[in-house]
C-alpha cells in the first residue's frame, strides 16, 4: 500500500523515494497541502523557474480527457526531467482516468505532483494513489497542539525571537485551522517585535484584536443554529475591527470541527446526540453541552464538510486581504447560518 500516516509525511518528504512517479498530497488543511507540495517540488531536482521543466495545471478547468497523459508523455528538448504540478484535484473522472493510465506505465522523465482537497477514504483519486506501487498518498490534517508548538518555535528561531508563556498560550488559541494562515500570523508577530526581541501577551492582543469569548460564542452559535438576522446584529455589535476576524474564524473552525467529530461518531456508532456529546473528553456541561447537541442534530456530515471548507477559505482570504477581512468573515458566517436554517 503506497500511503503514509499523517505523522509519517514529514519524514518521507525529507527523503522522497525517487522511484515514486505520482505524489498525491491531500487533506482539509489546504495551507499545509500547499506548503508540503512546494517542499516536495523543491526537492524534486527540477528547476522550478524553468517553464520548459515545470507544467502547472488546474484540475478544475484544465483536465480534459487525455491532457495529463499527453503532458506527462511529452519529451522535453531542454531538460532531462519534468514536473507536472496539478492543483485543486478532486475526483474528476478525466484526471483519475489519466493518472490510472500513468500509474500502469509511469513516465521515465516526469514526476506528477497532485494537490488534492479533503479526500475521504475510498475516494477514487485517493484510492488510486494508495493502491498503486508507482504512487504515494500523503495526508495533511489540521495542526495539533504539539505541531503548533513546533511551528511557533521554528518561526521564532528564524527571527531570533522569544515568547512569554502567556503569549504562547494566547497564540495557541488562534492557530491550527490552516498551516499557511498560522505561519502568516506568527510572521506578523515577528515583524512587529523585530529581530532579537520578545513577544508578549500585549503583542498578541494588539495584532489579533480583542473580542470577548462570550461575544464570539454568541456569533458562532447563530451560524450553527441558522439565525442569519440575529447573527448580523451580533456581528455588527461585537466585530468591528479587521484584527478581530482571526480569533472569530479560529473559534468557528474549532466549533465546526467538534461538530464534525460528533456527527462522525453518531453516523458510525448509531449513537444519539446526547451520547455522542457525553463521550467528549472533557465532557461539556450546561449551555455548551446543549449547544453541541442542537448543532450536531441540525448539521449532517456533507454540510459540515462544506462548512469546514468555507471557513478555511475565509481564513486564507481574510489574511490575504486585510481590507476585506470583516466582509469575508460576515459573508461566510451568514452563508453558514442560511445553510443551517435550511437544514
């Protein structure tokens, strides 16, 4: 089986197998998928600035039948090895068919690097990469606490910075939904603190905004329960600065990830909402417990998958366009509220 577990991916990327012709990097953390794809491309030995050596395709719009096979079989006159880099890959039939053909007879002078989304077990593209001896599947999931600590340490070391314990704890609450966005948040703190300094709790609060936990929970709960009008009112009242957007979206991601876990438990074990919530550790109590029970009943698995993808896109878009951060967050949460109302 040509697949790696999530904790094995970094070690494989450090020493890629040169015999692997098709490398699928996939998962819900699109920032981490992109980061690891770039890392593999840099290790491939192909000059990435040479247009004759690197061909980039978008699976959403440039995968007509036979296109990938033709590109992979094309013999280059100017370079001994080529990289075919395919982004936004899913279960597009034309793409899967082409990759299946190439897996049977791998090209001798081309490497295929495929960036996929959140491919579930059994998805045709993921199954192809897992089952073919010429391919490998590398999953990318949201960073856990230990990984976030490593990311913080690496970025601060690069900038010759230190961080206080309370600042680290506060920063932890903001990171983890998307690797690229997390790295950007730490880099922003580094630029603010300057080389050789120390990041304090006030630095974290200054650059990430200050919106109370109660206000955040209220806004998110309206999105989960399908109350767009009340959500709009609370958003306007409590979220007024672009810097407040990231804590809000990070909290929303955590809430929907919890609902995703609960729904998966209910679907696989046939447990009811109350039993699934009781199994959480530590178990929630009071209003928090009631909110989770109501939310997991309202949201089916497919809708939760879409919601998580929307939130991750909002995190990236709001970081890239600070001037539109408030609009991006409000639009995304209102969209979720409308979907919840329909559910």
